[in-house]
């Protein structure tokens, strides 16, 4: 770690690492990335590892679509010597009510406009995609083969190692404790490993991003929500696709390794709670065994908890602090940061290096919450 | 001792050679090695390999083994079927038919 850098990125998850990679790829070399623990120790390493294009809002869907295109060859793109274990077995989104089915028809229209290859299914066709699915109450579903799974640890390492080769310094076990400003602009970062001078900060600290932004007087309407997940023992391939429901609030996917990863949507107060609960373990199993009774036989190996950085409209917040020039925050991904990171990083890097981009970054400005020009996303677990 | 024949994580079949390669690559914690190799993610949840990896890290970085950061011990303590857990939930909600 040097005494100063042009840019300090805070957060060693997929967002921070991918932005470091894209910036250094554009010739911005003098970058430090700091992470308070190790890479993927936060939300990225705790996420459900799903990637999907079947979103209800056009902006989310287009970013997810373009991110998938990058994930399809991320190893080559970043020069990574291991696999990110991409598996495009598809996502089956199950509708249990007519209302949900009608929403899915609207979502399909949005997706088709962007060229996403999703389509509707009858209950019987749902069963063909997801053998063993309990069809009781199933109204229909939608499917997209290009959705699937990628390994969050390896995807992040791919970006981090690529960034380091391009000259980025990464400092782990280095926590940010404060900032220094001069004339209304950022000029330095205080860390547990010392003071670093800088001309710019990119705050990618997920649920801690609002707290860091508050240190320079900026207010971000993003809050932290605990979500839990569990993984079973590995078994032979049973179901190739992710199975997901919004009304019953569950998702489950067999990974290429053979284990099933799953979770349910919580109803919890905002907190930084990283502890697992016994209640989740039981309730999750009850909901999942109802949807897919064959899961009853599988042993649960491990459960864990992570945080969604929830924004009011389930779209990211990407903005400069009004109170501090050159202090940017990139957060509020609301549980789908992993799958949109590749495109978000390109957007951010293009913006900071003055290059054109087909997406207008100002759509993600937090001023949308004041003007009422919010982006609605109907489809989140 | 042949590094490529010495199994460190028996659940996931990870050898000493793979663990040492990770450490040489710059990974500093059991948590990172677990995420990259799956060592410690199997049914026994690292009961055997956790300490063996800790020893490797301690000797490579010349630190006492107590200073090697332990990963979080996660529930359940031993594997349990989803069916048993689902039934327990139904029971707590007022009977199997609730």
C-alpha cells in the first residue's frame, strides 16, 4: 500500500473488484481497493449464486442480459486460470396465482423487447423443466434457458486477479475508519492500516455503504436486510434449472457440484445481523419440501446469513455525494448485485473515464427518490 | 510425504498439494481457501481439514497457530434431513395438518 492513489475503491466484493478491473482495463492504473476482511467475505460470498435475465423492469433486465454475456466468457475476459462454474440450466419462475401469471406476461413483454429468450409454460411444461415439482396450486410459469448459476467466489477472484495484473493494489483486512475532505472534495481515507491520500473514492461497501457515505455527510436511502440460505449434501443431477417463486417467496437451485442451494424471503427489520437462525432452517425446509417433496430426503450441510442492500425501488443507487465531490457510492443492489456486476462495472468505468455508454448512469441517481421518477421492479425474492 | 497423494479434506478430496498451491498464490485465511477449493464445505464441515490447513498457514507465514483466523462454525452441527426439519416446523405451527 502506497501513501496515495488516484482512486480508492472500498469493498472487496464483486462490485468493487469488477469496477477495479474495468477502470484499470481503461488505463486508470493508480487504484487501491481496500476490504475490511477478505475478498467475498460480505454479500457476494453469501449470495445464492443465481444469474437471471427474467426481470420485470427493463433496466434490470437489460443490465442482467448484458452481464450474462460477459459471464459467458469471464475467464477469457479477465485471464482467469480457473473456472467460474457457469451453468445455464435456466430459471423456472413459478406462478401460483392468476395475478402472478398476469404479471409474468407483462414481464415477458419487457424481456422480449430486449431480445431475452424467455417464454411461458403450462403447469405440465413446468414439470418437464423441473421434475418432482409439486403442481398443487401451480398456475403456470416462465422459463429462460440462459439463466443459471455462476460461482461468486471464482467470479470475484477472476476480476480481482485481472485487476491486480493491470496494476491495481488490493489491501485486505484493512477497514475504512474515516475520510478527509478539502474544499468540499475528498482528499484522503483513514484506514486501520494508515492514512491514504486520494482524489476519488468509490464506495462499494454494500450494506455498509450508507454508513460510510454518512461520514462525508451524504444520505443514501439504502438499508440492510438479513437473508438466509442453506446448502444440502451433493447428489446426482435431479433438476437442471433454478426454481423460484415470488408469491411463495422461495428459490432453489442444484449447483454444478451437486448440492442444492436455497433460501426464502424474510420479513425482518433492517439490521446488520449475520447470524443464522433455527427458525429459518425449519421454515425454509417446510416451504421447499412443499414445492419439491423429493428434497425431504436430502441432508442439510450448512446454513448461513448475508445482507441484501435494499433500495426503495429495488434498483441500484449510483451517485456522487452532494456534500463531497469525487465521493461516489455504488450500492442498493437489493439482492441481485452479483448477477448485474459485470455491466454495472462497465457503466461506472465508462462514466469515470468520460466514455460513452448506451445506458444513462443518471437513471441510477438517488435524486429519483425525490423527483418520484422511481424504477419499479416487481420480481424479487 | 507425497503432497499430491496426501488428502487434507476427505469430504471434498482436496490434497495437500492443492492447499499449498493456494497459500503460495497469496490466500491468507482458511475462509479464502475454503471458498476457492471447497475444502471444509463437505458433510463434516471441516472437522479434520480446518486444523490441518491452519497448520499449513501457520508454518508458511511463521505465525503461531492460534493467530490463524478460524472460519465461522455454521449450523447445523451435523447433517439433518430437510424432511425432519420441515416436520418440526409444521409441528411448531400447530400440528402436521396446519
